[in-house]
C-alpha cells in the first residue's frame, strides 16, 4: 500500500524488525502503555483538538464491559505479548489527535488484536468489530432497517445501528471500533468512510420521526433517542483499520490516519506467543521447550504468514502427536513432519 510521506507516515520499525528511526518513549505522555493489562489509565483523557471535537449528546450510559471475543483474541492476559515501542507511540498519537489508526501487515501479525489490547488496557468496553467483505457497504456499517410493519416510533424503531454507527453514539469515553481487512472492500467503501470519519457522525436518511428510537450493535434491546435523526459522537471513537496492503486505499483516507506497519514476528516474539497461548496449567502442560525451539526455527525460516501455522504445530506437539510420530524414529524428522502437516495447501 502506497501512502506517501507525512509526519505520521514514517515506516514503523518495531523492536522485532529493526532499530527505530527515533527511539519513541510515550510513557511520560501517553495513555496507552502496551501492557495489555487494565487499570493504569487516568479517568480523564487529554482534551480533544478543537477540530476533532464534535459535541454529541445527550451522554449515554457506559457500554457493555464483557467481551466474549477478547480472551480468544488475546490469549492468556497474565502473560501479555510485549508491544514494540513504536507501536505504543503511534497508538498514543492516534489517541491524542483522535485520528484512526491504519495498521498494515501480513496475516497473523497482531493487527486485529491491537484493538482488543487497547480496549482492555484503557477500560473502553466491548470492541465493536466490523468484518469487511467484498460486498460490504457503508450502510451495513451504519445501520440496518427500518423493517416493514415496524414504525420508527416503536421500541428500537425497527432500526439497529451497525458497528460503525454504534461507535459514533455519544458515549462519554470513546468506543473501540475495529474495521477489519478494509482492503477487501470495493473502492467506494473506503471513500465513503472518509465522510463519516470527518464529520464525527451521520444523519439517518428518510422522512420518518425527527426523534426515532434505535437499538445499538451490541444491545438490540436498547432504545436510543436520536434528536433530529443525528448520530454524533461525544468522544471520537478509537478506530483501528486493518489491511494486508494487497490493495491501495484512497489517499484521502490514508492521510486522515496514523499509520503503523506490523512486522513479521522474530524468534523472541514467537516464543512470547507460545508462552501466551500455552500457559502451564496443572494437568495440562504446554509444548516442551525443545519443541518450541524447533518450531521457532522452522517458522523463522519459512516464507509467508507463519503465526497460525506455528500455533497449530505447537498444539499438535502439546497433544502428544509429536512424541507419537517420533517414537522409534528420528525426532527432527518428526518435527519436519508436523511442520509439513500444518503447511497451507499448494494452489
């Protein structure tokens, strides 16, 4: 993905992918620490820039705190993955400026999980996830309905806000919105998205009630009032947009974002991933250290995305498959066999 060169578009260099151009340290000024652990964030955030303040209201109650997907995405929160200093700095720049974060990288490099790390650490509640496909439209992200036979004056109004629309409701603290794999969309969607991100909200079309009641993406029973049919944020959401970089995104969108490139994991990070995903438990030991080292070596030498393949191989090793294959034979050959079994099919 070509993004040009701006103050927030210097190629990111993580501690696993090279030496940072300038060693960033946002510990003294940033909200986000990159620990993945909650409880270290001040209740009050720095004031938003005047040009990123939208004044939505009235203020809504806090969103749901529980997130059924966070544990599956983040693994063992007792052993959070280390965050590269440049990633921490860029997240904090996005938070301070109320700008979206555009994260580019190959599959399995933690692009989507960053949204969950931010939300968990800053206590921002359930992540709103919008999984993009080639058929996704702006309306799908904003709202669905109304439906025939359900008037706008009824409970929920027949209109349910999508993840994008819900993110711009007037909560006191920002919601976290994950727009996953935006590069899958037709070109019109990223262009249309710019309008909502710039305006800090949108207006429901139509000639129905001027004060409809709508439900939200994560609370279908809600009845949120929308005076003048307008959805306008009180706190601009934390927007994390991910892409593999296979297709260019419109320059108008890219220039509105703080950009971050997630790097291919190197051996130390792969070992941290193994410890996070296979914590030692009574009666359920993880893969043996020599198996972790062997698969780290193969992952480091492999081409293409490796994290999912690496975890699959460790799962087989932890389940005793490696020992069974190696019984009566060569252990290194057994490692190679498991590694081959987890390889993607040849086209």
